[in-house]
C-alpha cells in the first residue's frame, strides 16, 4: 500500500489501543486455567485488527506495555519474566504485519476468496502457531510446565487463539473496515474503494434471527459434547444461503456460546478444557467447520458478485449493440448522402455544356466534400475517445482555445463573431489535451453555426473558474438558444436539434463522452432567442 496517499488519523487513535488491550486483558484473565494462559486471549485478537487499521507504531508498543503490566496477574511471579513473556505476543502481531500486510499486501477487509486464504494462512494460522511456539518454549524453559505437556498445551492454546481470531477478527475486518474507511479512520489509500457488505431483505433478516435464536437455545438445552456438530451445520447452511458477511456473524455467535458463555454463566469451561478430555478434538472439529463455512460463504458471495457483474455487462452489451446498429445505420446514411450529391453534380456538369455553370457545380461539390470531411473527423474523434487511455498534462487554456478558434475559420459567419477569451491568460489546468480540444471544438463550432442571422453584435465568450474543488470552463454565446425539448435530447447520439443543421448529430454526444472519460461533466443552460452557456466541469487533477 502506498504510504504517501494514506489518510491522516485523529489523535485518539493513539489512545484506543492501550485502552482496548487493557480491557481485553481484564476479560481474558477470567478465562485463565493455568499460570500464564487462558482459554481465550483477546489482546492478540485486538492487536491484528488495530494493526491493520492504524499501523504498527500505534499498536506494537502498546501491546508490549500492556502485556508487561498484566503478566503478573496471570500467575507469573518472577519479575524479570514480565519483560520476556510479552515477546510471544509481539511475535504474533509482527509476523501478521510482515507476512500478510507487507509481503503479501493482503486486503484485510476480505473482498474475495484469495484474500481470505491469504489472511487465514499468512495472517492467522501461521503467526498464531509462531506465537504459541515461543510462549510454550518460555513455559518449558522457565519451569512453568513439564515438557511432556508441551504439545497438548500448544494444541489447546492454538485452538482457543485461532477460534477467537476467526470469530472476532474476521467480523471486525469485514464489517467495520468499510465504515471506518468511509470516515477517514484507516490507513487504506483514499483512492481505494471498499465493497460494502450485502444488506439482507426483511424476510432474510427474520430467517437469520430465528437461526441465531436456535443456536442459543441449543447451547442451553443440548449437551455440547454430543451435539457440537449441529453448530457447524447451521453455520454451513447460513454460508450457502446468505454468503460471507452473515456467516461471520454466525461464527461469532458460535464462538460466544461455546467459549464465552459456558464459563461466564456455568463455570464449566475449566472441565471442558482439561487436556485429557476429548473435548479438545470436538473444539478442533468445530473450528474447522467454522473455517470451512467462512470459506464457502466467501465463495458464494464471490459467485453472486460475478453474477451481478455479468448481468450488468450483458445489459451494457445489449445497449452497445443497439447503439452500434443505430450508429451503422446513421453512418451509412450520412456518408452516402454527400457522396450521392457529389455523384449527381458530376453527372449534371457532364451534361451541361455551359462552361459558366461549372464554377457553381464545383462550389456545391466542395460543400459536400467539406460536409463529408467533417463527418469523417467526427467519426475519428468518436473512435479515439473510446479506445485511447486518458493522458493528463498541464494545458494553457487560452492557447488551446485560440488554436481551436483558428481551426474553425472555414465555418460561415465566423468573421462576424467577436471571440473573448482574455480572462484565460493565467489559467493552466491539468487534463487530457486531446479530449478537451474535442470538447471545445464541438461547442465552439455550434456557437458559430447557430448565431442569430440578424444579431448586430454576435459574440462568444470562454471563461474559467474553480467551483467546489473542480474546474469549470464556461462557453457562453448570444446566439439562437434552444427550446426545453431540445435541451433534453441535446447529448443523444445522432440527435439534430434544428432543421438548419448540416452536422451528423455526433458532436455533442462525443463531447459528453470525452468529458466523462476524464471524470467530468457537461451541462447547458439556454433560453431560446437569447443564447446558451455550456459548462464543462473537470477534476482539478
């Protein structure tokens, strides 16, 4: 991720990590079953979430200090070991940051299956295993546990930590990250657009609420050791039925009813997590079901997104085909008309023996050729606008306007019009020069063509201003103006707003497409008999 384009975070993002870690440690201590360890440990879960949102400098020092301050409350009585045990948590957080965020450049908001797999292996399972290997070696080296219990304790601790990560961290990544990013509270580059979780309809929401109520009822009335797989089946159903976002909520609820509620309300978590009990295998199976259901839910959501994209692309393709049919028909008509006119004038000139009439025939042939040339140039502009990438550069707006005006001298009535663009002297804008030239050429040529015949002082004025963080180029004239019904169809392909026009009806359509390619817009205000103002609005950069 590009550091230079990241958002500045508010001051309180420095205060939240230590407070959240302290709260997580206070809650986790109540789930302690041996010196230094508990069934769950929330500060590590919080660390990877905050690390993703706000970076290492706010999180890693706070994580170490918090672990140092709370180590003695976990039953570690040797003071110098208080400095050592926090290194295990730093190992987890550091390798999550290094492997997933830095090297793999993973998208922790989990927009697709690829990033879910990267997050699982490089962000959760691997770093958690490293964390617990370091921690178990500390226990063995300091005599806190015999070596014979190394691997069973490792499995038990890995199981609790991974279940917490899957249950808590994933839902924070997926559900909260888009909201925080929209409010400028993440280090994600501002230009990145994050997908929002799918909203359920009212009947779908009712169905999920009934399923969640059923999970809570099962956890109360059925023995977990015998019916643990039921939770996994419900999770799998929700993943297939509703997709990724909803299965994360389901997995969080299952984590609460299997890990948190039993100890909090019945004091039976100690017995469940005794290392000689087969309950460890049950919890492992439940965790695997949660992981598989999350993966299935992500795949289902990806498929639905692909279906939506394909549907939209099919609609766009149908529309493009309709426009293409219309385009081919209009092009063939507009090309053949001047050609037939030229052919007819040539045949008439051959039959007419009067030499004095040939100049008139040549003049009419020239008019048809100019019309044909203009139409071909519009077709080329249309083609270039569709296939060429946007290429921005600094543009001296006055010089570009004078160049366009100079190229329009061949149009009738050009000499009568007073052009004013003196106020553009100091305006340098950043845009696509070719496309901006196409836009100005089409608008200015129309301003020349549709001047009022009896207007004593026709004029066209080009001005520029900055508005709401964007650049507006205004082209104003005192020409014929337009009726309301013309304005509504003005930018439609092949629309001719006047019976006097000799154009193809492509000009303003191409201008609109060119502006949109640059991230801008074109608007027009006109009053019949008084003139028109075209406003071309473009981004500042």
